[in-house]
C-alpha cells in the first residue's frame, strides 16, 4: 500500500472511531393554519388577540382553544373546550393595577364573575360566578402566580393543582389562604397531605380542609375528548422552584400540548449541551408523552431550557413563548439561541413580546398601558371536515 493511501485509510478509521455526530432529523414542514396537522386529524389555526373584538367565539363541542395571554412578563395559559376551562398559571406584570390585565382577559373570555374587586373600578359588580374547572400553578414564582389569588377569589375554581413546594413568601401565603377560604376549591399537591391539613408559610399556618395528593402519571379528564397527564410532579424544596414545575401533557381531541412552566435543563448554556434536570428526566421517563404538536417553551425561552436533545424529542409544530421586557437578572428573554433551535425542527413560533415597545392598536383588553395585552394568541383546534 502506498504511504499516502495508507495514511488516508488510517485517518478515516480514526474519524469513524471518534464517532461522527448523529444525523439531525430533517426539519418539519411549517404548519399551515387551518389544515390537518396529520392526515384526517384535527386542524390547528391561530390568531393574534389585542382587543375584545379579536376574540373568537367560544369553542363548539369537539373544538378547543388555547389562549396564551400576553401578561407583559410572565405566563398565563387558558385552555378551553365546550365543557371545561383550565388555567395554567396566571402571572401578570401589573399586580398593582386594576384591572390586572390577566383578570380583564379572563373576564372578556369567560364572562364577568365574582364581586366588585373582579371588575374595573366604577363598573357594576358582576351578579354571578363562573366556574374554572382546573387551575394549575406550575411552580410558586410570582411571574406565574401573581394573579392567582384574585382568580380564586373571583371564580369558582373547582380543583387547584400545585406542586406543593412551599415558597416562603407573602404572595404564596395569600394564594393558599384564598384557596383555604374558598368553599368550592379542592387543593391538590404532589406533597403528601399532613394529618392536620396545615402548612406553614411566612410565619402563619394555613389550613386547607380539602387537600388531596396527586402523583406523576395521573391522568385527569378535562371534558369530552380532552384530558391531561401529569409528567412531572415534584414537591421537595429544590434550590430553585423552577425545578418543581408541574409538567402536563394535554390531549385536545388528538392534538398534543406540552405545558412545562419554567422546567429547566440547568444553567444557561447553548442548546447543543446535553439535557439535564427536568428535561433529562422527561426524556428518560416519558419519551412518548413529551412528543407534542404544541409546546409552551420552557422558562420564557431562556437558555436554561430547550436543550437540543429535548426539543428534538418534542418536535413541536407550534412553539408558544411568553416573554416580555422585564429582565430576569440581566437578561431579556427569549434567547436567540432558543429561537434558532426551535426553528431547526421547523416549529412556527408565536410570541407575546412582539409589540411590547409600541402596540399599533388601541383598546387592548385590560387597557392601553405598559407592555402586554397586544400579542395574546388564541390557537383553535377543530375537527377536520369529513
Ligand atoms: Zn417564569
Ligand atoms: Zn420560575
């Protein structure tokens, strides 16, 4: 063998032994609004909502809506069918304003409910109460929870889901106190229920009479054709409550929605780094169930989350990012690297922060002030015509 041929063969062998990077799956074709996501399956379409006039009519039987509410900076997602309503977080950037934007949005969609605290000052108080079947707090951070005490006050919340990780803060105590005071709300945590049904928060004991425990793997029926499965239920006090995020795989007539809250892989790193923490757990424990048509992108699109290994398992067609101008530390989210990663699998990205600097319309739900309210999104799932 001539030396050059021998050398090239040796080099090729070395490269093969070192291992070539695995082939990346081809990106999906962009989802087309109003066409079936899979042959014969439901259609998915989406619309931006700024004013009440932009809101679609309530879902008919067999149809579903996902509302990603533009709360400024935070997360609030309302899922509706003809026979149920579920709210996943209600963080809002304007806790001191009245009405809070997220409360105004819920009133616009579900109808006014509660008392004078639940409507803008000077408006007539509502005369009835509306039911929200499920409220889920992904994890006890203010940007996910700030309006939830008001929601529990204003609506008949039937079941409240919480990781059970106590955040020793006044807002979390007020939320639990509101749940305890409700005559209709049962409280569900991944934590085991203490004999006295009491929890100590910020120097006070709160007793929750209707307290039950849930577990990873539980399936909960939402309504006709809709259910959610709990993929991550973790009550123990991690250093960062983000790691307690309650992760739900929601099935809406065959369309899969993955809600991850602020679940992370670890420190802020390029998405090419291996998944860790909750994302690694989900890949290992629920590889089938995390596959989703629609993904609520973890931690507002931060590089703490959305590692390549995770995004390639989920392979979302639609990626929902709730972010805003308020900084997390020194960082304004989402991170460009995460947007690029979502683009690589062919996901269409819907964001709440597009018009934070200047909203081109007036009459925003909740008022024309501050960021938020301009870029809410409603995703509509319909059964394809046969
Ligand atoms: Zn957050
Ligand atoms: Zn958080």
